[in-house]
C-alpha cells in the first residue's frame, strides 16, 4: 500500500477530514450523501492488523458492531480498568481487526471532489481506496471524512475500511460501558464542488433586554485560499433578505524593487524616520514621539488589516425573531451561497439557527438572561439490540420519552453524539452539555500531564466544538470525564474559551477535590454524587461564586434513586445550586438476538468485568421507564400546586408555573377526584399562567361537591399535551399534581368469635397456604450491599430468624402469642401478637421488639402466602407505580388496580421490588376467591410470585422460575432505597427507627364457590 500524500481537505459540518499525517480541522456544516454506502459489505475479522487475510469473506452490515455478532470477539464490560494488561501508550498484541470491503461505481466530474464520510468507527479507522491508504482516524465517536478523489477512477472502485479495536488512544475512551468494535454510524460519499463553502459559523444571539436578536456569520471557502484575483462573493439569505460580502483573496507578497528601478525622479517623503518603531510603541502604550504625533491623522492611524484568505464575515445585525429555549425551541433557516466573479452560483448550504445567549453571572448560569434549573439526565449511546449503533427512530423515541417526562437537559456522557441527535435536541428542545470523547479513567493520574496525550486530547475537544457550535441546544462544552487534572485539559479549556467565548466550559475533574478550585478548566462546579451536607455547605459558603450543576447524581443502579426530591428541594431554594444530570438514562444490558434474555457484565465470557455496574438507568435498556423515572417526572413537572386541602375544599387551588420562558397554552389541565372506589371523570379547567408566575384556579362546584365526600382521598390535577408535536400525541400525560385530603383512618372491627391458632402461633384458612409470620429481611437491593454501608444489614443478622419458643395463651375469644426468634448472630427478636376472629377472617394486633440498640434495618412486617389461583390486586394507597419511603413524592394517592404479574419491577438482577406504600386496604382476587387486608395505619405492601430467597439467589430476572404463587408482604416499616452505591445513603427519616413497632390489621377471605 501507499500512503496518500495529497492534501485531504477539512471536514464539513459534522466531519473531520484527516490529512495523511495531520488531520485537517473539522467543520460545522453538513452535506447530504450523494451515494449511501450503508448495507452489506464483505467482512473478515483478523486477530491483529498485521495478520494475513484469508480468501473467505463473510457479510456484515454497515453500520454494525462485530462484537454484537462475533463468537470470537464479544462485548466486554469494565468501569475503570482497561480490558487488557498494558499501560499507556502500549497497544495490546491481541488486537482484533475488522476489514470491511465493497465496491462502488462512481465517476467524478471535473470540478467535483468525492468525499468519503465515515460517521464513526469504534477503534482506529484506516481507509483504503483502490489500494491507496489514508492516514488513520482514532476518535471512536466523531466522524472522519477523506477526499478520495485522486485515489478513485471512473467505473468500479474498491473501498476498504479497516478498524483495529485498540490504539494508543483507547486509553482516552475508558468510559464505563461495553467495549465494542466496528462501524457504528453511517458511511457515504458526497460529491462536492472543488471550490465550495467549507464552513459556516453562525453567531445567533438574543438580547433579553432589547428583546431582539443579532445574527452574523463567518464563512470559510475551500479552494480559494491560494487565489489572489478575488471576485468571489458570499450571499446570505435570512427572512427574505439577501446580504452579500466579498471573499477575502490571498494578499500578494510584496516584492522589493531592483536597484535600477524607482530612481527616475526624487520621491517625496511620506513618513518620519524610524516609522517602523510605531507598531511596538503603540503595542506598549508608550508615549508617541513628537515627529509621529505631527503626522496628519496620526490618532486614527492603525496598521492595515486583511481578511483571512478564503473567508467572509457577514454581519446581518438586529433581527426580529423569537428566542430559542428548551421550552420554545424556535429555529430559523439561513441559506449561504458562494458566487463566482460572474455572479454564478458555485455552491450553497443551509444552516439552522436558534437565537439564544448563555452567560454565567455570579452564581448563576443564565439562558436568555434567566436562571434555568437543569432537569437533566446523563445519556450513553446504547441500544439493547444493536449496541452503540443508534437509529434515527431510537434517537427520536428516546428524546420523545425524555420530553414527556419533563427532562430539559442532556449530558452526552461521555462523547459527542451523532449530529442528527443534536438536530433533534434543537428541534424538540433540550439544553445539551456536549462532552468530548475523553475519559482516561484507568490512568487519570498520569495521562493529563503526559505530553504524548496533549495533542489528541486537545484535538478531540476542539473537533467537537468546531463541529457542534451552530447548535443552539448546546449550551455548555465539557472537556471530558474522570480524566484527572493536568496540562492537556488546561490547554483544551484555553482553546475552547478562545475559540468560542459564547459558552461556558465544564469539567468535573477540575473540582473533584476542591469545589472552589479548577478554574483553569471549568466555569461550573459539576460535582458528582455529593452529600446533602456538602451541597448546603457550598450554597452557604461566602467563597462560592460559580453555579453548581451536578454532572452526575441520584445513582440509579437497580431499585434505587431514593432522595431525588430531597435534592430538588435544595436546588429550588438555595443559591448557586442549579440542578444536575441523573446517572443515567438507560441500563446497558444487551439482547443481541432479541431473545428477551438481556445480558450484563460477564455474560459474554468477559473475565475481569465489572458485572452489574452498567445497570444504573432510570429506564431499562430497551428504554422502558422504571418506577424511578415516574418519580423524576413528577418532580420535574411544569406546574406545582402550592395550596392545601382546606383551600381545595373551599373551591380554589393555587398553581405555580415552573417554566422559565413559556406560558402554559400548550398544555391541557383536568381535575379528577381520587376516591376509595376509584377515579372520577375528568373535568377540564383553564390554567393560564405566564412563565414563573403563580395564581389561583377555581375548582368547578361539581368537583368541590365530590371532594367533600366521605370516600374522597385526593384532588388530582392532570397535566397533558394540548396538541400533537414531534415528541408527543395530543393528550400525552406529563404529570399529575395532587392535593391530599386528611386521612380518615379505617375503623377495624373487634373480634367477635373464638379463634383457632396453630401451635406455631399463626392461623389457618382454606385460602392460606402459610399464615402471616414475621419478616425482617428483603432481597437486598444493590444499594443495600454498598461497601459504604459496611455490611450493615448482614451484621444485623435479620436475614435468618430461628424460632426459639412459642407461647400461646387464650384470653377470652382472642389468643395472645409470643414468638421468640434468634437472629443469625443469636440476638433475640420478640414478636407478640393478639389474634381474634372477625367475620370471614382474622384480626391481628402486632408488636415487634428488635434487639436493644437497633438503629437500622430493612423491613418490619409479616409475610404470608395464599392458597389457590390469584391474578389481580387492588389497593388504596400510593401508586400506581412502585414506590418507597424516599421515592414517593410523585406517587399518587388513590385506588389502583393491577395484575399481580405487572406489580413486579423486573430489575435484571432480581432484588426487592414491587412495594407500594401508604396502603390501608389491599384486595387480591382470582379464580380461588378474594383475600382482603386492611389496616388502621398505612402499610407498605407487595404481592409477588417469588420469595425473598428466590430473588436473592437468582442472577437474572429471566432465570426466575415460572410461578403462580401469591406471596404477600405487609410492613409497618420499610427502609428507603437511597443511592448508597455512589452517593448518599437513605436519609435517616426514611430508615427504620427504634427497636419497637406496633400495628393492627385484619385479613378476610371470600372463597369462590
């Protein structure tokens, strides 16, 4: 092979056009494909780049990742360690290399160039066209473009894309995700004019004081930089107006006259002696000598300036536009045309712009002059079926879902997303923290100061900025993630601030050890997983002068995300605290064959993996929301009710808009009453509020009358979309806000007949397989096993209760039972209960005494199993989704129904799930009959097909045995879920408190005859 020495031109819009030895800058315009190369390619997988090829070729789709289909090189998951035993910059000898080959029939007309576009290749990409090899591209998440014109011939051309999985820059892509390899984004050829528009940078600003926009453009051409004749012009069309400017020609180098020339006449003096001293005198702000000051127009004299060759600056000035924001993402089209000296169109491109301004003023990040709370999520490129190959449909579905759940911001963790993704963010409306493809996590202590890694780090950051700077959705540049703090990142930040002063810079590594430091690399304190005390301390610290926007928080592995509402109470009330990005959007489990059996770390034979650390999304890997996502939806609601039940009973509620820019005219509002019998019919009401305002809303008299009924539980305000949009159909529910009425406790009947009790202190019934017994243990959620908790729950010994003695005494018609248990560590737990008979069942009065000094635990309650077939459940309490004490702010009071199977949340690693709180009535029904539990105090309840032991012993949800069992838990106390794997533990008020618990409940049965 030969290495192409000819110039490879700069990339366009979303592209990088690497030169053979030094990649040319990427640019910010995009061109449509002339010839798509997506589809079937010949393919073979080699053990390393130098291995000989075989004669046998397989077929592979482009784009796709060979790791998703290969039996030789499969997905490998690590969080921090590299998946091989080398140190920077060594490349492992075992280096799987994919060779993609196909032919393309193409003729390139004179005056036209053929640009090969590779959207992204996971690994080091080398392009070979007709045997001519181009210099490699090593950034796995940005496109590469190559001018292949001179390597092509008329007719059939052979194109090879060679992807080596590992390179010296793999150490910069250690990003807590699957290690993949292949071609992850589309490939095409664009045919473009030889003389063309190479780049357009749009400066679309919004002046919130004058309520007007300003627009200017910097246009760069290709092919004119060496011309001195000039005459080319750029025309910009915006809102029906046309503006033209010359393209700056190259200035001809001056030449000195030969000695014999210029002596025919005596030249007149034009400047004083030592005139060349003037430039340095002016630069030094030194006094200007008398002889210079005497010159005409001296005060106005400056050195001549020349435009950069091949460029044109067009200032359109003030324009009448609507500003862009995530709430009202208004876009405008700009057309830029290049004209030759005869006025003939040479090239034309279109650019979408949104008018908005981002500034940091003191402790606040301002968008269009307003402090915006960042309701964000961190998002990886992940599709359970295709890995990191993300279709347009998947992008749109994900963004639509996030918009429907009131998310307004996305951090592209931890690399630039496809340009089409940012297009959708511009259109749908999201604030984006655009993050560079830099994470040297495993070697964060050495790489930032290693001079060998300075060029690629700066290059990865700068290419992202240049590519994405026209997107109004991008409001912050992020230098990368968890890569330490050193010279390379300082240099990258300096470049960004000089190249684009219109956006702030973010980098968590600069402040990880000192929230008041790192000013060389970050304008924002983007802390990770902080304690609540740390946030309060920062907000109240007199040194605080920057906004704090958490780059990662509310870690969501398994049944988690507890305390989200606690964070938001602080964000909305404390200075400098401005929101953050929940870690993270979706799980990373893979299901390549669509079998419904998703896999996590280790399931592909990957040794040294980090297991389930990848299962930390608020949605499953197929983007199905988990219950935590509904908690987030409610907290992020566009409106809040600020009045109480007394006001509602008088016929009014107060509603506050949480929006920053838009009114509520795009939303529909309905009132319903939640009753013990169910939800009443909706009644539409008008809620007309400007952004950030608050006012009263009248409740229709018919609704007030229902609200005063004895069985009324709450007034619900349902917020939904009023019309169809790209991200939702009309009537899509966005949130439900409630006014909860004072609880009216159920009055349980007293025992009226003699009761029979078994020798072990429980009861028997035809519909009971096993009677209610004490349970103090739950199948450990991931956070329960956090190293930070120091095996607290195992140390409690509550996972094993060994019955020591049972004392049964009849007192009148009732029976008093005292059961003494020994824990795994031989401490005593006492369960005292009074059991009496009621019509159709039993009444239980429970007392549980834990070992003295017990300060924490998982649950206190009873467990029983029903006999027979049951399919459905109905309850009065919090729902409809799973909720726990520290993840229940968005749960709704009402009567809810569900199939028993749907009550479960299928966390891929089985653990405690499916519990609902605030329940005073639970009905379970099916072919065998009806079982009903009621309580004077609200309980936590779950109905499951699986025992605690089965959940704990099974490694994957889909490995649980098929079951029709009906196992019920009723708890007087149940611990919250917290975020203790990474972040604060469950807050003390949501833990078990004390060592003594009492409650009363009844259990009745109605068999089907």
